[in-house]
């Protein structure tokens, strides 16, 4: 029993490290990162260029963990979580590092932070189950494992870890066997798991062959997976259609503006020229000329009046 427990622990340990590599797949060797923190309103991940420095930080942190330099990895992921706090995967890698350093409470807080950023991001649920189990919180661990299975029903290790919880920590052999059987359906080539199923079936008095209920479960699981894939494809198609419509709308507006400008120019060319207002300088000159003419006319009238007065004066003088 002890040997099997040690084997199971090692499996979980290296499965966790394998998960680190899996989380890194979205960052390494790619110019873009799909992260649940950047998910669209329709549930479809939005591919967005990486913030400067994040890709390099991911790669460096994973290298430290794979080399088991966990003290350095801890400081590294703490810094990354401060610089890029909106990425759930960053908090998962910090939690994994804390768990390796026997800091379960801190690891649990990191996983909770990851979940708070995106409840549909699956890894922190199963990893929380492992931490909660280590803390002796078995009921909470079971809840976490069930949440992990609901989030990602295809991931075999969640079924397997729930089987471990029932087998080694709760001594519920029948329930453990059921979870092991389901894990085996998802990992049919794992001979070690097959041996454990046979051993546990014999000790619990259950048949070694899977009962019909496991077949029913697998059929329902496959149907659920097909449904989720169809929904994701439909959501993606809707998103692409919306983006295409938005692009078409922008092009139509641009075309309408261009056509309006051309029509405006054509109308302007076809209209007769309107009489223009006289130039202010010309108008002022005309007014000045008119004033001069009026002044000259007035001067002539004055001269004539003066001549008449002079004539009248001469006449008076002659009379005297």
C-alpha cells in the first residue's frame, strides 16, 4: 500500500509539472497568447499580442521549474504576478511553485486568485484539490475535484486524483474503483492504472470488467464533448461574422463618403456661376468718384450764385 501511495504521489507530482509545460504551450514559440483573461463576451478566446516581456517571463519561469530550482522560481513568479496580474496561468505557475516548496496555504491562495480571474479556466480546480487533500480538508478536496471534472471532463487526472482521495484517504473502495475505471477509459494505455483497478476490484469484491454504467458514462461524456465543440465552433463563427460585418460597415461608410465627395464636385461643376459681390475697394472707389462729382456740381452752383450776387451789386452801385 505504501509503495502504491508513493507511486501515486510521484505521478501527481510529475503530472503537475507536465501541466506547467501544457500551460506554457500558449506562450512558447508563438507570437500570440490565448489567455482566458482575454476572452470575448461570446465565450470565445480572443487572440491578442503578448504584452512586452510576458513571453520571456513565462519561458524563464518554466525553465526554473523544470530544473527544480523552486526557490528562484518562487521569486520569479511572484514578480511576474505583480507585473502581469491579469493572467490566470501566471497564478497557477506561482501556486505550483509554492506547493513544491511545501507552502500549501500560499499555493491555495494563488489558485483562488486564478479562479477569481476566470471561473472557466480549469487547471486551478484540480490543483486546489491536491492542496486541500494535503491539508486534510477532504470534503473540500472532493468538491474541487468535481469542479475540475465539470470544467474539463476529458482530463483523466482529475478522475484519477478523486479515486486516490476515495481510496487512500476516505477508504471508500467502491467509489474509488468507479473513479479509477473512468480514468482508465480516458487513459487506456496506462498499464499501472489497469493493475490498480484489478487489485481494487478484487479487494472490494467487484467485477474486474467495467460495468454497464461506465459505458453509459463514456457515451454521455462523448456526447457532451461533441456538444461543447459545436457550441465553441458556432460561437467562433459568430465572432468572425461579427468582425466581418464590422469591417464591411467601415468600408461602406468610406465608400459612401467618397461617392458623396465626387457627387458634390459634380454638382458644383454643373451649376452656373453666381454673380460675385463687388470688391470692397472697387465699391469704395465708386462711392468716392460719386462724391467728387457731387462736390464739383455743388461748387459750380456756388460759383453761379456768387456771379449773380456780384451782378446785383454792380447794378445797385450804378443806380446810386
